[in-house]
């Protein structure tokens, strides 16, 4: 009977369609929907950039007041020329989203303790770590204080508008590769996310000490400051400071009383803090792009 092969084919086809459009968990991580990810029309193939891609042209955007010109140099570095500050920040947000959208959003998810929403439950410990650190609270306080300045508020809103206008301009096949791989969609950008990103970058540039500060403090207490400074010199002889030696600094407007013993405040001077359990430790050689 021919109906049996037809039923088998139909069941196999239906099973294949369901499987290819299902995000299957693998060892606590997420996998892409293979049907969507491998689709020639909407999948990762569409993210390939042709070797003769052109970066010129004109686009019409409703979020700017005047004409904005962006020149792309031979290294693909954009240079923004705007007639007012708001348009410049808008263009910066638009371009950041164009070239760094997934990185921007991914790092704000990390800072907010939402990484497991994207990559799966095996990153719950990372989320707990950043939530306990209080990055969301710090971002909220920073935003509240900075928003008192109208210029800063205007810049943040214009920047967010630029990011969002780029997101809204994306067709399904144009969504960055990483979103397709992890099978989720970009969220609306807000000024709060910009402050979250600031918190994460602060941690990324200074948090590397979390794996060495306690050990260095204990070593200083053991050897004494003079011997410790011989081993780990605080000020290198080769430094040539930008401020000339002998410069007289004005008297501070506010008198600050330092604590009697800073070390006594550092983690209770305990030896039980295990830095190997910290889920995200920045690379120890991280530094500012000013040195690039």
C-alpha cells in the first residue's frame, strides 16, 4: 500500500521541520535553531560581507535635525561631522550599533546579571556574581546623578535613539551573526544600558586586581612596605610624568580624612577568600585604548 510510505515520509518531514526549528539544550548551553541558522535566505550566510562592499551612499533618518556627514577612512574608521551635538551623538549611536551591536548588548547583559538568558543556565553563577557586585544599582545611581545635567541627558537620549533607529532598520536576514547563533533578538537600547556598559568597562579595566589585590596586601604586611616596594615598585624610575616634577598643587576645597588603616577594611584581612571561584576575571594586561 502506498499510503504507508506516504505516512512515513510525512512523519519524517514533520519531525525534521520541528527539530530544525527547535532550540535544543546541550550540556546546559543553548544551540541555534539549525533550520533558521542554516537558511540561505535568513541564516548566517547573509552576514557574509562581499569583498567589494561599498560603504558610501546616503540614508534618510528621522532622528536628526540637520545633515550629518560620516567619512569612512581606509581602516573603516568613521569620522562624524555634525552641525549640533545631539546629531553627533545620534550618529555615534547609530554607527556603534552598526559595527558593535551584539558586543554592546552582550556586555550589558553580563553586567546586569542576565547572561544565562542568552547562553543558558550554565552561566547562572556568573549572573549571581555580577548581581551581588551591584552593577545595576551602581548604574542606576550614576544615571540618576548624571541626568541632573541636561547636556548629558540630551547626549544619552540622542545616542540611544541612534542605536534604536539602526536596530529598527534591520531586516531579519541582516541581524548580526551572533544573534542568529544564540537565537535571540536585539532589545531596545536605553540610556540605562549605556550606564550599565560603563559599569562593565570600569570592571574590565580595574577588576583584574581581584585575583591579586588580597595576595599583594598580605605580602606587603608580611615583608613591610620598604622590602615590598623593592619587589613590586609602585613608581618606576623610567616614568616621565606629564605633570612636571615640583608642581605645586592648589589646596583642595574639601578636606578628606583618610582611614587609619586601609588594609583593615579590605575583605576583613581574611585569607579565606578564594579568587579562583570568581567567574569573570579581566585579563591582567588590560589597559586603556589611549595606549593603543
